[in-house]
C-alpha cells in the first residue's frame, strides 16, 4: 500500500523512499517497486535496478529490464547492454522500442 501511495507523489524524495525499500524487500515486492520506479522514470534508481538484471528470478530480471527501458538515458542503456538473461533482453528491447515510438 505504501508503494501505491508513493507512486502518486512527485519528486526525488518519493524516488529515494522507493529505492531504499528496494534494498529491503523480498523478490516479489521488488518487482512492484521496480515497476513503480520505471513508471516514474526515476533515473536515480538505475544503479539500484541494474544488478537485478541478473536475478535468478526471471520475473524480477524482466521487471528490471522493463523499468530501465522506461527510464531510458545513457546510464540505463549502458546497464542493459550485455547484463541480462535472454528473456530480460527481449523485454528490454520491446520496451525500448515502445518508448521511442
């Protein structure tokens, strides 16, 4: 519920709260937090999301790839290149194409 409330609050403080929660959450909760950070296009979250590309949980890895695709920018693109499994790569490529359209 807190994540949903933070989704609606603009600004860096809400992004920081979500990033902080990401480090403490279980994998299932991380998926939701990562999705929120992606929707918010939180560039400050790239460093926290990038390691999740290698998660053994394919849903988490895919969520990380999609979020980085939504965030965009040089840092997110760099994080995506060569640092994910095949399923996450397909998700990232699809998201980047949608983002550019």
